[in-house]
C-alpha cells in the first residue's frame, strides 16, 4: 500500500513538473489528471507491478539506444548521470526485472569506463554495474547465483549448461566484469577473476559467435592481447578475433579497428598496420545505428594514437 501511494505521488509530481503552460492546472484538465492518477492507483492495488516494471525496462532500453546513437559524447557525459540515478532508483529494494538489471549494468559500466576520469569514482560505478549484471543472471536462473563464490571448477561446469536464450544476460555480465577488472587492476584478487571472464566469452563464442556485430570476437581479441607473448599473451589469436569482429560489423565498428591498432599492431611494433587502421577510422562515417557514440569516441582515440605513435615507433 505504501508503495502504491508513493508511485502515485511520483506520477503526480512528474505531471506537475512537465506542466510548462499550466495545462494540468487548467480547470478543464484537473479532472483528467485525477482520472489518470486513479487508473494508476487501481493498477497498483490490483498488483499490476509487471506493467510498471515493463515500462521502466522499456525506458532503460530506449535510454541505452539514445546514448549509443548520440554523436555528441559531451552531452552524454553531462546528461547521463541523472538518468543513471533514475534507473538505479527503479532497482532499489531488490527489484528482480532481469531486463532492467541488464540495461542498468550496461549503462553504468559504459559510463564508468568512458567518461569518469577519477579512477576511484569509476571503480565504484563499475562495482555497481557488476552487481546489476550478477543480479540479472541470478534472476534468470537461481543456479547462476553466487557466481563469484563458487569454485572455478563449478563455475566452468555451470557455463556448459548455458543456451542461446541466455547469451544476452551473460554477454552483459562478461563485458561489465571485464570493465570492473580493468578499473581494479591493482587488486590481484580482481585480476584473478579474469579467468572466469575468459571462459564466459569462450562459451559465448560457441553459442553465438556473431552476437552484437562481432562483439564477442572483439572481447576475445582484447583478452588475448592484454599481455605480450613473453608473459602469456596470444597476439596472433587476438589478431584473428579482431579481423573477425571487423568483418562481422562490415568495417563499421570503428572501435574494433582502434583496438586492433592499439592492442595488436602497437604491441608488435607494426607501424604500417597501426597507422593504416587509424587512418581508416578517421576517414569513415561514424554514424551507424547503435555504434555512433562508440565510433565518435573511436575517432577521437585514433587521433590521439596517431600523434603518440610518432614517438612510440
């Protein structure tokens, strides 16, 4: 009952806040606002929480799409925090909407990794993102709860039970877990969890190798080139995954080319490949559905790498 009245209060405040010209306060419209509030109140009393949950989940999905399709990183950087707080508010008190949890994980992880320069703040947000992603897979199947506490053997065995219907949640978990490890790289306990991330992507590669226009291959490539060969890195395997990721996106995922240049070509001191990839990125049109923001950021990164390359090679 308390939550029902709270929901009505929020909606009432919202309707008043968007009232730029006194529409809802007009004597002819006050009845309409009361009717809307009554309908929502009845829905709350009838236990229609799934309707509200679906609406908030849809909002989070639309928000993610809007951010991904923006070509103005600064606007995203300035405006996204308010929406991150809003999404988080929907997930208080143990909300169990896996779609909303997954969206929240992706949004928080991306913002932490791209826009927050303060490493301590970024690490905190990455931790929140990982928590959301872990909750999403747990909600989808109780056997997926407590993943970080179970032994590596049990974890590995559990991954073998995944099917294609679970790829979306586990891809979100793999990406947010990777981001969390990167932002906590000074903590050896965090770095030790990288083995779990690697086998997540290995399993996703088996289930859906073309997922997210080659996104699984791109993460496999990055994981294979984290270290030089002398320390256990597998750059040639990484090269294969980079090229596959680029092919699956038809060359439109510009970040794949940037990472190929930075993580592979630079690692092996291949200046010709390094510069060629970055120049391709700068010459490309960044406006691609669901890739526009990342492509815009990729072009900024490409410029920086070309300048830095003059001193590196």
